[in-house]
C-alpha cells in the first residue's frame, strides 16, 4: 500500500484471512476478515483441518436452539472441530506454545462462577462456545484466536483427520465413561453418525459387545470396521435386552426407544439432540429402575480421546468421507455430499488459501 509517506509493507500477520460466514439463515459466504489477534491469555492458531458438524448445519438453517433463544445471532462464524499450530501468543502466554500442534475445548466458561471453579465450565451459564454460542468466532477460517487455557497438545503422530476429530471423540468417550462399563456388557448405540461410531469404537476397546442401529443403510457401512455389529433400526424390536443404551442420534423419538430397549437397572446415556422436543415417560424409567445420564460437550473427554487415538486403539480417520476447501462448505451445509465422497459420515475442511 502506498500513501503520502511512502510504501507500507503488509506482513502476513496483518493480512486479512478467509473465513466462512453465515450472514443469515440458509446463507453461507467465504469472506476476507480482519486477522485475529492474540490478546492477553490467548494464542492465534493457523487452522490445519476443521470438521463440519451437525451443529453447523443447524446454525446454517437457523434451527439450533441457541439461534432461537438469541444466545447466538447472525452473522455467525462457525466451526468447533479443529486442529492447527500456534502461530502467535499474547501477553502472559509462554512462548514455548509457538509452533505446537494443538486442538482446543469448544466450551469457554467465565472462570469465576461455581461451575467453572469446580471443573464444570462446560455448563457455565455465561459460557461462550467456539463457533457455536455467543460471539466467539469459529474454526472454519484460516486462523483462530483461542484462550491458552482451552488448548490441548496433539502428538505429531496424529493425522490432520484425527486431530480435527478429537472434539467429537471427546464427546463419545464421555458417553462411554457415563455408561460405567466393566467389560462384557451388551451395548446399543442409536445413531450411526460420527459420535455414534466413535462411541461404539470406544465401547469396544472398553470390552463391551456393541450393536449400532440406524435407519440408513449407508450409516451402517463402517460399523463393523470399529468392531461393532450393524443393526437396521426396524429390526431392533421392543424388548429390553441391552445393559446400556447410548442415544447418539437426532431423532425426537429415539430417547423413548432407548428406554424400551434397556434392561431393568440398566443405564441410558443421552448424547444426541433433536431439533424438536423429545418425550420420555418417566414411569417406564421408574419401573425399570434405570439410570439416565445426559451429557453436553466433549470437555473432560478431550485428553482421553487424544490418548486413545495416539495409541492407535481407536483410529477415526475412516470416518472422513471427503475434504473440501472453504468454498465447498456452503454446499455441504445445504445437504449436498461432495463428489467422490467415501462412506464416512464426516466432511472436513482445509481452510488455507489454495496455492
């Protein structure tokens, strides 16, 4: 740029970056935006890979509850499944973070309330969520600013695909921990999406015998690869034969089905969310003496997911059906599968500028 004082060199750190923006319901655009800055306690990450999630689809269509209740407003910069490298650090952050390969917690609590001080920042009433809740920009961008307190270091051995699948893996691992498996249990996972398949994989390595049910034949294509048994949803029946049922689906009727399928004194883990209210008959729960656990987010499962991935016990890479650039995300959000996509449920994004 040239002005009256002569040329000014624009550094890489000062240049605009590309980001996916949802300016309004059912609209997606790639725009040049001001580069993020590492303020006190923050780092800036160059995003290597990011995932497109069902939550992003709901943000696109405006059906997510956060949009409906005003917690999130357009324009939205989505993306909460990601990995990358630290390129800048803010005041108070050790320079040893520079160059580290990282992922991060989506949930950013206030740090002061009772929940935050007791390790439950993921349910902080005033939390923001990267790319989801509040005004925290997401990872479907070339660079992302993140509090250093949210970071988790990734081993170099992990592929970009696995690095960007740590967040859903953390949710799946939390579901398996909530099931309190001791080994040998018969587990049903309702839903053959990313979290459902990862839940099945983690349950298998914890010693369970696992069935995965879904109404879509294509959703069951990878089930056996993770050591579980695929079951068409209409073949489940109604008898309560499972020690644990994990609902990882988005079906409004799925939690009620889970109650019917669990054994007396069994455990239900509810990890999926439908866009409309789900109904449960509490009488069935009481008569079965069943334990029900609801869980939100991946926070306490992130480190464990990294450990299992790095050890090669759970290898999530096959879940990725295709990798697109930022320009391809709008079509994915609108429900179009990329040409040549494989059987996996996940589409990931390489946000870096082509060339």
